[in-house]
C-alpha cells in the first residue's frame, strides 16, 4: 500500500533518505477510503486491530470489519444530521469503537476532535464554544457524561450527545442502537478536498489556554515517516503505542501511519497503568513494536524484565518528552533493545528521529526527517554551528511538508506569531553535534539564563535522574538578584529515600549533579514534592511550578 504514496521504500542511510524520500500526494485524498477501504478490497481478511482490555476481553478486527463498521457509523451520523464540516468531539478512551467512528467521520467530511475523558465542565465549555462543537460522542460513564451534561447549558452549538455505551438517560442518543437501525451507506459525491480540515486538536500546553491545532486531509500521509521509518513497521508488525485516543500521540501511533504500512494495531484498554500487566500483554500477544513516553519506560526498568519473554519485541520507540540516557542504558541492559527517540509536536508529524540505519546516541533526538526543511537558528538569526544552541524551525518556501498543521483555528494572530515569512517556529531549543545528531535543550520559555549561561532543563533533569533517590524531577528557573536566575529542582523521591535527612540528601544530590554535568548547572534550590503538575497528556507543567512559587 505504501508504495503507492512514496517514490522509494528502502533506504540505505541518512544521506540516501534525505536525497530520495518523497511523498506523492493524490488529489482529494481520504484516509478512510484510500487506505482502509482499499485494504478491505485487496486484503479483506488482513488483521487491522487487536483489542484487549483489562477485564479479559479480546476482539480482533480485519480491514473488512473496519470498512463495514465505519460505513455503518457514517450512515448513522448522516441520519441525525452530522455533515461535512461539522465539529464532532470524541471522548472514547481506548474503546474499539474509536476506530470505526473516526473513520466514519472522515468518510462524510466531518471534523474529528479527539479529546481526553479527563476534561472538566469548564474545559468542555471552553472547547465547545471555541470550536462550535455540534456533537460529543463519548463513553457512557457517569464521570464523563456528568461533566458533559453540566456544560450543556453554556454550549449553544452542542446539539447531540451520543453514548457508545452504556446507555445514558437524559436525551443522550444510543450509538449502538443508531448503527443497528442505520441504512446502507452511500458515499458522498465529494466528501473532501485535500485542503479541508480533517482533525482539530486542543493542545495541552504547559502554559495558557489550549490552542486549536488543525490538520487537513493529507496529514495521514505525513505519518509514513512516523511509522515506516521511525517505528520501522512492516506488514507483519503488531504495534502498540501506549496512548489514550484523546491525545495526538494516538494519531501518531494508533491509526494513520500504521495502517498505511499495513501493520496491525494492538490496543490494551486499561483503566490503571500497571507495569507488570503491560509487560504481560506484550509477552502474551507477541507485540513486535512498542512506543511509549519516557515516564512509562522509567516504570518498566524498575520491574524484573527477565521474568518476561519479550523475544517477539524487536523495536522500541520513545517520544513525548526527552529521553534520559540512564533510562536508555537500563532498558538496553535488561532487554538488548535500543530505545529509538523521536521528536515532533501536535502541529507536525515526526520531524527528528533515530531511524533504523542509525546507531542511536542515548539522549539524542536523532536526525531530521527529509519530509521537513529544517534549520537551527540562533537568537541573533544565524544558522547555528555544531555545538551551538538554536531554535528548531521549518522552512516552507522551498517545499511544504506533508503533515504540517494548517494553523491555529480562528486565531490568525497566534498563527502568525509562530508561522510567518514561510517559516514555522517551533519554540524548541536544541543543538547539533559534529555527527549531525540533535539534542533537545528545552522550550524557549523554559531555558534558564543564569550568570550569562543558558541552561536547558532537560540536561539537568538527565543528570538528576541518574541518582537513585530521584523518581521524577522538573527543573525551573527562579529569579535571583545576582545571577538573574538560579536553577531549582522539584523532585519526587523514591520511597527508600523519603525518610533521609533532607539537608544531607540535598547536598548529596547537588554534588552528584556537579559530577555528572557541568558544575554551573547544578540546582541551587531543591524541593521534594509528592507529585509534579502535568498536562492531561502527561507533560510536566513547568509554567505552573514557576507560578506557584510566586504566590
């Protein structure tokens, strides 16, 4: 399938990849019809989805199943008045109905807004009114539906509340009954063109209200690099990305690129993350490829990995936050598998990654994707030299990357603030070594300026994570009259260290950091906390930590 959309499939090295990779974008591309339905036509029995939950249920779906179920969903949506361009929020956790529902929306040209079940009444009101959401399709769980019902009076555009089950009282529509009564689906004459909005994501930013990132119908093709060359998927792969469907990470790892490559998606639908249970699933179902954020791997390496038969697992990827080298080393020592880090944003597909022909350097994001025209720009506007910090930017004057966002919905000023003069500014700071590998420093807002030095939070956090007392940590800058800012560490302690004398432990941790990294980077202030504030997608809210200190 992928051969139809790129000019070459196999590449020998990064230079070959950079010189010869190209995505061929057809007119009026629609992932649901051109990928899923095409697999159903040519390989109807090919396995598409293996879904397992923590209650022991196990269901498998072929591409033919996905075509039929998405056709039925599309027909039902049409019957209640959902049409092209309508905004539809999906709060479906990891339930298997997510896949035919989002495909059904693609088939009629409606705009899908995947969202987390953790949204409060206030969150829902903001989202519904910002995007004029017409329908919410949700799990029928009281903790979710209660917030939707509470938000309803202040959401004038919200016309339909639809439950996939269990049944919900109070004018909620029953999705299962709706699809049971649905008529045969008739494809619209022209469901979309490439420039139409297909997806909208409310980003879980570390500061301020979430932004509305919009992607068009070519976006799935951008994930050919994500799945084919970062996750290294083949037609016989069974891939697990650990992410709720409300996160953009699900688009990266649980849908588009995986099915373009012909891989089967493995879904573990669980309510509570338990490392041992996850490892058992990877063993029992013989998962071949696994992707998760660093936090997950930090928990996995604390398990006895030798207890599990992970022989089917051939490839592991990591994204969401930078990878601490100590985690890389511990996982490699236990499994023989190298964690292949990748970097991107909700606004993009994969932009920097460790690709199969590369030897990963622990802690490095890897090298740029050839799908993006990337540069590293210093604060004074120069192209950064090796070893020099700069902002990651993408040029669009020479080529428009497939997968780059369309902008921020209904906010042209915000869009112009980051995307102007044919340049998209990511706001992320990195540096490049002499071998061409890129290393993450931090967000522009998070970089600490102390006594003339620019200190990236990640490099200090990486040093801290090599101390056995540290489970999690966050580095922020604190105003200082003499130095401008000083480094502060907020640390979640390992249980065995919680009773240690605090001044003694603080000194020990500070000395440890001075030995592991440049001494000027050590945290002059250390506080121990029970937990770190995080976004709904698991990213540390450094902005909130800074604000709390001011209060």
